[in-house]
């Protein structure tokens, strides 16, 4: 039985205006895709631990990391997406939010019990 571990979620892919696939040479069919990795307990995300960004060719479905990109224009689009477009989803903190609510609830229970 898996109690804790890591997983990842996909961040909205975006089509790049220009770019040539390093593998098949197809032009203007490149996408940039981001993944945010997070720690989970019983499949409830607690906090993010990293991100990965790939470019994906729409034709040959090849996925390429930054080090595999030769085209400077494609590299600039890749870096812009990585820095500005990948935001951590709020639900990656849902476990911490639930934990905070539980701590607050347990903390105020003695006060509520004394008032009755």
C-alpha cells in the first residue's frame, strides 16, 4: 500500500509561434509543455518540489529538453515559458491547507468545550 510519494501534473501546453523540430525538421509545429512535481500523502498533494519543461513536436511527438534545442528562437520561447508561464496550481497545497485547518480546529476545541 502506497502512503506517500511524488507525482506530477501537467501545466497548460502552449503552441510556439516559430521553431523547427530537432528530430524531424517540421516547422511551426512545436509545443512547450510544463510539469510540476509534488509530494503527496494518500494521493493528496501537499507541496510542490520542482518543475520540468519540454518542447514537443506535434508531428513526430518527440520531446526535447533545453539541452537538446539548437534553434535560438525556440530556446528563447522555451525559457520565456519556463520563467513566466508555469505557475504552481493552488491545489498542490491542498494537503497543507487541510492540515492547517485541522490544527486550528484542534486548537480551538478546548475553548469551545469550556463555553458550553
